[in-house]
C-alpha cells in the first residue's frame, strides 16, 4: 500500500533536447514522480542506475536509442521511448532482449498526444470502409525527416487494416506524374509531407469513397500536449511488463 | 433457403422528393431488391401493403413520419426511416408500438453515409478525452432546419459520453457575446450551422485540450453517398426485429 | 539625416498584459526603437510624456483606450492601438481630436498579423463574386468577447463590398432555427464564434456560389506573429499624420 | 448597335467530353450566344468555319490543342482554350501565330471557376509576405496528370512573385526524405497531388511565416462552376484581340 504511494523514480535521456526538457519539467511537476536523473550527450547512462531510476524516458536520436534501450533492459530498468525510427526489425530486437528480462516494461510510442493516438485508432477503424486513403502531414521547416514517425505509423496501421479487409490498391489513374507529385508510398499508402514556417505538428488522414470523404485531423500547437501521454506511459511502464507499442492500449 | 434469395419487396414513401428519388433508383438497381411501391403526398399508404412490401423506406417530413411509422408497424411492415426530427420522446413511442409487434424491424438513422456514421462513432469515443468540443455543420442554403439532424445526433452522443466520463461544462469565458455568436446549445454542446451556395452537406467536430485539437470532418458531395447505407438498412430491417437507431450497429 | 537614425522613443500602455508584454519585448529588440516607458494600471500616463515618447502603443481595454488616446493626441504623441472595440462612432471621435492636432499620427488595427491583414484584403476583394459568405472564427476559451474584433472588422468590409456590388442578402432558406444556430449577424453577415482549449486564434472566411467555394483561413499560433506588424505600425505612426485604420494601407 | 445584340456564334471542340458537354449546354442556354458547331474526334475542324463560328471553345487534349489553335487563328476565328498543358514555350508559339492575325482574340485559362481565378490572384499577392509556401491539390482518382494544370499555374505565379520580392528558397531542413515525400518542385515550389474517390477538384495554398499561416482554398463541387467563366471568356474573346492568359484580367 505504502509502496504504491511512493513516487516513481524517473530518469530522462536527451534531457537537454526540446522534448527532453519538457519531459523533465512534466515529471518534476507530477505529484507521483520524482526526477532523479537528467542525462544528455557526454553523460554516462550509469547515472540512471546510480540514482535507482525505475523508469528511463528516452528522447534521444535514432542512432542512440537502441544502445540505450539494451542497456536499460539489461539493468532491469523500465523504459518509455519517444525517439522515432522504430522499424519492425528494431521492435523484434527489443522483444528478444525483453524475453530475457520478462519483468521489464517498455513503452514505445510514435506520438504521445492523446489526439494523435485517437487519430491512429480511428484511421485503423475507418480504413476498411473506404477505397481511397491518403495522409498529409504538416510540420515546421526545421524537421529533418519526411514523412514523420506518426505518418509512417498511421500508414502502417491503415495498410494492415486494408489487407485484412481484402482491399487492394487505392484507385489511381495517374499516368503523367511529375516526379514526387503523388508523394511517397508507405506500404502502398500515399503520404505527403508539407513543411512551412508557422506550423507546429499537424496531420490529416483523408478517406474517400463514392460521393463522400471522411477526414481525421490532429493539430499539435505546443509540445506541452505530449506530456500527459508521457506521464501516462511512465505510470504504465512500471505496471505492465513486456513491450507496448503505441499509447492506444493505455488509454482505456 | 429459396426464400432468402427472393428479392426484398421495397416501398418508398416520399418517392418524389430528392432523397426518395435516389432511394427508388438505388433499390431498383439492387440485385436483391424489388421496388414495388412509390408513394408520395396524395397517395394512400395502403398501396404499400397492397403491393406486399416487406420494407418501407420513409423519406417524408417530420410531420408525416410518425403516422407512417405507426401504420406500417401495425401492418407488420418493416421500416427504414431517413426523415429527421426524432427526439427521445418519439423514439419511446416507436418502442411502445413495436412492443405489440415484436417481429417488426425498424431502422431510424439520422444519416446513411458510412463516413457520417463513423464520424458519430469517433466523436462518441473521443469525447471523454477532451475538455472542449464544438460542432460546425455546413450545408447548401436551401436547407430549412438548423442545426441538421446529424449535428443534433452527434451533439447528443457526445453529451452522453461526457456525462458518463464525469466531464462538466466545456470551458468558456465569454462574457460579452453578440446574440447567437456562440451558436446554439444542444445538451450543452455548442453547434454552429453554416449555409452557403456551393456546399452540399458537411460537418466538422472539433475536440480540444491543452496544446492540441482533434478534428473529425465528413463531406458529402453527392446524395449517392447515402445509398449504400440505405440498402444496408433495408437488408438489416428484415432480419433484425425491434428498433435500431443509427447505422453504427449495422456496420460490423 | 542624423535624426532619422535616432531610435524611435516608444512607450507601451498595458505593458503587463499578454500583448503588452510581447510588445515591450519586440520594441526592446528592434534596432531602430527604444522602449522608454512601460505603463500599466495604476501608473500615470504622464510618465510617457516625461520620457519623451514619440509613439505610445496601447494594448489596454475598450474601457480605457479612448481616454488614453485623447490624452496622447492632446500631448502631440503618436499612437498605435491594438485594443479592440472600435466602432465607427469611436473612430469619428478620434478624427475630431486629430483635426486639432493634424501633425499626430494614429494607427488603429484590429489585427497586426500580416496574414490576418491579407485575409481581410482578400475577403473585401472576393465579396462581390459570391452570393454567399460566412465567417467562422475560432479562439482559446479564455477569450471574453464573441465575435472577435477581427471577425467584426472582416464582416464590415465584406458587407460594404456587397453593398457596392449591389448584392442583396445572402440566400438562406432556414425557417426552423434553434436559437443561435445560424450565428450572429454583423451587417447582415453571419458570424460564428468557436471556443476550444488548444486553439490559439484562427479565422475562416467561406465564400460560396454555384458549384464552388473559396475559403480564406488565417491561423495565429503565437502572439509573436503580431509583432512585425506592431513594429511596422510604430514606424508608420511617426511618418503618417492622421488616422490610419488597419495595417492594409501600410503593407505596400 | 444592332450587331452587338446578335448572338455570338460559338463552336465547341471536344464536344462529347465531360467539359465539352457542359460547355455546349451552357452556350446553348446563354441568351447572347448560339451554338453553331459541336465537333469531336473524327469530325473536321472546317465545320466550325462552315458554320461561321466567331469563337471556338477547345476542351480537347494537350496533343490536339496546338493544331486546333493554329488552324482557328489562321481562319481568323477567336478561341477560348480550357485544355491544359500550356508551357511558356507553347504560349510563345501562340503569340507568334497571333502576330500575323492581330485582330484574333485568344483566351487560355487553366481554370474557369471564379474562385480558382481569385485563389491564383491572392496567391500571387500574398507570396512576398511569407517565407514558406506549399500547394496541395486534391482531385478524383480518374485524373491522369499530377499536378493539375491549376497547381502548375499557381506555383508559377508564386515563384515569379518571390523572385520579384527577392525571396530565396523556402526554408526546409529535410535531410532524410523518403522518395517523393516532399512532393514535386515546380519552379522551386513544393506541390503535392492527392487523389481520392469522393473528391471533385480542390486546391489549398498554404503560406507560412513566424507564428502564423494563411491558407487559400478552392473547392469545385461541380463542373457547372466553370461555366460562368467559360461564357465570360467567350464574350471577351470577340472583344479583346491578342492573347489573354488566365481569367484574372477579365474579372474586372
């Protein structure tokens, strides 16, 4: 009983980055958590174990995240990952590591905003009812990757739902395309990445069938919108052994 | 066995109206249906029973629909209703009538477009995660009612989900409002009705919480988009005794 | 010559409010300006004249702004006003005051974001080509007035353009309206005010005619977006005697 | 005087296509025009001259249109062209032909909807105030070319306005792009082409600068929306010798 009321000890990797800074602030402000380690490039991971962190939050880079994850799982530390770049191949490696440490909980989420999580859930649900679907994601022009991790993940859940429903390719009569006009294809789904000053992080999923379209749009105006999801993931990681991909399963 | 392959005998009430005309055309084109009666103002309902209609589709008016429903249920004819104006009070009366004719199936739907049905389902699901929500519906300027039946229904499912989740009023600091600026309130949900030439039938549900919004938008470009839903409702009415409100339950 | 290179001496009224704080920061950061007075409730206006302010920026309240303006004009100080609530009647009073001080420049703008200024310019231009037009403005739920000053101003320029083009009322067959559903009417133009958490400041102007619509939308994500316009207005106020309403005339 | 009241004699090329059919209908319904020739593949152009057509409307294909234009100009017949695919090179050839027939009027328009014409005008005007701009056009999936002619034209007027204003490239930090994600580049402007069932013809131009975006969106719901513009172009062609590109100049 008393144990449950003790704050969760949290370390943050990438603590000086944009998302890491916000995460430190949010953990610090949460009644049920204690920020015990702020780690960035040049710092040793061991300071997380020295500080007896129960959960490590990783907002680093695709290059660094796998080593971090491996080390944390090895140390028996639960992990919440917000870093992008998780392919099915990478997820499999994490599952293998976890098979040797079955008590460790890892939550990997492409997006921590509740609206983005619902957008992906709704996209998966709507997919089988519409012959057409495209994704348009829009971000500030300092973003280095295109498409965004959220767009890749959305395309992947839509594609899976279409396969399950027996839908084939989206209809497309384009024969005369200027290079790139129809976007990139992610598992057969066309994805368009818009970059413009003023924008923050936005995504639109457009479904179409005869005579009607259904659009699901998420707008993030502020990194603060991600923090309730990060805290939810931290609380879940200590109670939910094994790998959880996406916040969807944690919402209910 | 053989019976199941015989076409469903369908009558249409309001057959000369815009939706009725489309419904007649769609029934006529469906392999598993036969259009046996087209009834409009001045025609007697009995021609539906004379023609041995198994299902009557009602696209009439709020004034006429209750009498039509009562008569059809009495005659043991299943009914699909696309006419708007169904309050909880009216639904209760239909339930009472059906209690005396338990074999009759009635499907009442505020909107037959699959995208609109999903929009309402998603709105009900998202409602508890966002402190703010508003509905903006947009139609051609020949529409006589504001808000639309679909908007009223959406507001009602959102309001119910908010009550269940223990959410109170939406935040709103407005103290200086020009009359009507904040729209109408439907069960506490603000609803705005836009009317403009060029538009067909559109609705946006906007959810907001700290730092993010989630928007679900449905666009009907063509009345043809309603017809797959009308045919689905007809097929369901003959197999599903009792009252079904909304197409949601029929999608799966 | 040398004079022109001396920084413009600027005082800010409402200096501790949200917009005032940003304005102080922007003036302070501008090479060609010097922030000489920060004045808020309880401070005397005379500190602006004591500090030899050449321009006073007013981000106060509709209650306070007219007294501030009168005093500044009287003192021969140029003024930039971002406070809302300027009716034609109020503008006339300002013109009268200025007639006795013809060398003083006053710029009153409902919105300092370049995108908002263009939105109003485009709305005025498009108005005569479309029989239908409606305004939907969307803001955070802490806003006290509905509609926004920008929406009122947009409606007013559209209404004037319609009159000039000989257009009558917008088409609208609504006979069955729930109170407020069709929004408020500003000079005959329907205006809808949406309030939701997560939103900042947004406005959509929807024009419609047979078979097509044209939408002009402005999104402010950050008060920072207003500051280039505020600085432009300050520079103009010292060089442009008389009353200027809106930034439109200053853009070119 | 009397001459002016005689109907304009109009021939339509591509008369059995989707746009041609609408054009025939619109000309037929116009009080001040007479439809004197409907010509399609397999018919000879000479039937236009035999019928003494004063204006020929061309809704054919990029392959056929140049021969048609050359022949009409040679015969002294005015032409309105709605066929897409007009490069600067093609326009130069038309100008050369017209230099030998200075009395002939040719109107070439990428889009005849008034809303689309205004969208392009507004895009050209806004371009210099925003460091970022992208175009997203959305059409039904039967369209064969991507981007649309309207998008190409919009990109071209924006690019010209940016050059004139001394703006360089749009900001874009993308270093990790999946092939096509950032769309195609038209004169340096990123253009994205979305194709989905249910859609008709839509385009969004998104401008961005610090803290704000301005979006201009045009929706065509119906080919009928093009016809007022086609009739306007026909009336102009007989009164305005030489080449006119775009309807913009004709609106006022």
